C-alpha cells in the first residue's frame, strides 16, 4: 500500500486524533445502551478487553514473555484497571460531564505521582497547574448542601479514581518507553479487563452489579460494535500520536471532554451547572497549560485517553 503524500500526513494525523477523541467522548452512549439491555458496564468492558487481548495473542502469541522482563507492565495493568472501572462505570451511573471532568484531573495527579515514581520534582509552573486543576475540582464538587467540597456520590469517587489511575497509566507508559508497544497494549487491555472483572464480582456481592444477562442479539452486537470502535480509536490514536508533537496530541485529545459534554447535555445525560462550567474551565485550562508547558511531557508517545 502506497504511503500518503507528505503534505497530507499532518492533516491525516490530526484527523486520526479527532476520531479517537470522538470515539472516547461518545463512549458513554454505547455503555448506557448495553446497560439498558441488562449488561452492566463492568461486564461490557470485560468482554471488549477480552476480545482485544485475544486478538493480540493471535497475532503475537509469545508477547506474554515480555512481562517477565518489564516489571512495570504489571503496575500499568493495575492502573489501566482503575481507569476502566472509574470511567466506564462512572459515565453510566451519573452525570457524564461531571465524571469526565473529574477524570481529566489527570495532569494534577501526574504532578504529585511523577515526583516519587519518576524523580521529576515539580517546578513553580507545575505547582501552579496543580493548584489550578485542584481548584477546578473544588468548584465542581462543591454543592450548596455540603459545607466542604467532597465527593457527594459513588460516581464522584469513580471519577476521581479514574483520573488518579489515568495519571498512573501515563506515568507507567513513560517508564515503559523501551517496552514493545504491543506489550503495553496488552497490559492496558488485560489490566482493564481484569480490573473490571474484579469490580463486577465484588459489586455482585453488594448487590450493585447484576449478573451477565441471558445472551441476546441486541447486547452481543453492541459489544462487538463497541470492540470495533475501540480498535479503530486506538489505531487512529497510534497513527496520529506518532506523527505529531506531544503537546499537539495532548491538546487535540482534550476534544474528548468537549464531545462528551456536548453530546451528554444534548441527550439529557449531563448538566452544565454554573459550578460545572467554572470548575470545568479551570480543569480544562490546567490541561492545556500542561500540554503547552516546556517541561518534558509525560508519556509523549502514548495515548492520553482512558483505555478500554
């Protein structure tokens, strides 16, 4: 297959990143659709990630051996599990805008986690971005009923878990720059699936996750289509992120917040309250500032989106 003309590569790369952001920005809808057929988002994510892992093993049957030499892959898997549990569950049971914004606190958590793990001591700019993002979180979480801005629901906890785990994913990808990309992908898909499996089994014990429903054409087709969408999203991301500067990639990926917010508000799955708008603007500004910062980017060659 002939390569596209060099003049078209940047445009195609940007288009790929926009497609990725659109996929992840709208992912709340198929997850809610599957929930409507009785398939909890944890079980849906387990199935999607299992199919992705199966595909990787078919193409690279010996890739598991890399896990014996790159111990950080195991922590990447755990972080991916937390990201999937927090984001995929949160956008189904609560306001999509609120959960997405809490997930995109990732730059703030990166500042805190990169110091002990990567030895990257935050400078004045990083501390200012941290304060800006955390200030946005305070505004988003504050309600008239609560004297302090604290998580008011299980969904808020899920959103915060998703953002914290999201940050760890990116830090681990920075640690694993020398590991084969396929191994990183396997860790993310495998860890994401296992994390959701554990959450589903524990949730069943507390009665907050229902068992997998009887096989029905509607939800089976939904899972297959969602798997295809995730594969397309990750493929376009890899194409775009490998051909554009990291800060450009980071800023374009923020379109996910826009797509999620606009679509959820339009379809009645999200609300744009004054607190959400002001706090979201602060978080969004911290993300853009982080992307434009001259400091070395975290996981510059890795996706800045929740794995699936």
